[in-house]
C-alpha cells in the first residue's frame, strides 16, 4: 500500500487554516460584531483592539499556510494528472477570490490609516469577505471532484546498446567491439 505522506500533510495544512478562516469570519460576523453593540465606547474600543491583534496573528499564519500548501498542491496535481479544460480557469478564479479574501482580511485586522477607515464599516466588509470565502469553498469542491486521470508515462528513448558519437567527436571505447 502506497501512502503519500507529503500529500496528506499538505492537505491538512490547507484544510485546517481554511476551516479557521471560514469559521473565524462567520463567528466575527454573527457573534462578535452584534455583541459589541450597546457596549460603552471605551470598553468596545479596548475589546476590539485586543481581538484585532490576536486575530491578525492567526489570520497571517493561515494565509501563509494556504498559499504554501495551495501552490504546491496545484503544481503536483498539474504534473501528475490530465485535467478537464475548465480546471485551470476555475482555479484561476478561485485564486483571485482567495487573494481578495486575504486583502480584505488583512485590512480588517490591520492598523494602517486606510485599514482603520475600512474597519469603521466592518459589518459590510466582513459580510463581503464571508461571501467571497463561501465562493472559494464552493469552487474548491468543484475542483476537488474534477475528473482526473494519471498522465501517460513518457516512453523511454530507444537505446541500441551502442554509444553514439556526437558529430565531430571520437569514440574512445566501443563496448560492442570484439576483444583484441
Ligand atoms: C480563502 C482561502 C482558501 C480556502 C478557504 C480554500 C479552501 C479549500 C478547500 C476547502 C479545498 C478542498 C480540500 C479537500 O477537499 O481536500 C481546497 C482545495 C485546494 N485549494 Fe484551496 N483554499 C483557499 C486558498 C487557496 C489558495 C490561495 C490556493 C493556491 C495558491 C489554493 C489551492 C488549492 C488546491 C490546488 C486545492 C486542491 C484542488 C483539487 O483537489 O483539485 N487554495 N481549498
């Protein structure tokens, strides 16, 4: 039985951060943001700042893992399998949507002036991020189920058992010549 350990680990390193980003974003949208309503301004600001810094770390690590595992995964799949014509265009769309998710996520947990401006409308932008993640996951399901067949093996170049001399070179040793 052949077990592809590297493949399994790379899959774990993709699914776990994906689950964290999906779950975290929905939790922020449906639990955290509504719970902040009605809190005194000072308390809300302190709480948001404490959560922002912690989430930014988790989010950054997840993005790194998704990129590393995703890129090595798509390279190994393309090398090993013949894929349907729609696979790579659909993968391209997924990749662009994922980049948009990474951008919005980092702005929503960032500290720059433009990040702070976006955070003032966080309910809207977190909803957009959640919708994009949903699209990424649905597309990933289609990619996962795409029909794939192992690529045909390249035929070995035929060898005659004789050394061929490059034009202009001399054969120094001919293994097929009768011994003197
Ligand atoms: C928001 C970010 C992302 C999410 C939520 C996400 C989610 C997923 C999920 C749920 C799967 C299916 C896993 C399985 O069934 O084994 C998957 C597969 C995959 N993802 Fe991602 N992903 C994200 C970003 C990326 C990025 C940035 C790349 C590439 C750079 C990538 C490349 C891939 C590849 C190649 C597969 C395997 C597809 C196949 O089986 O043919 N993903 N992703």
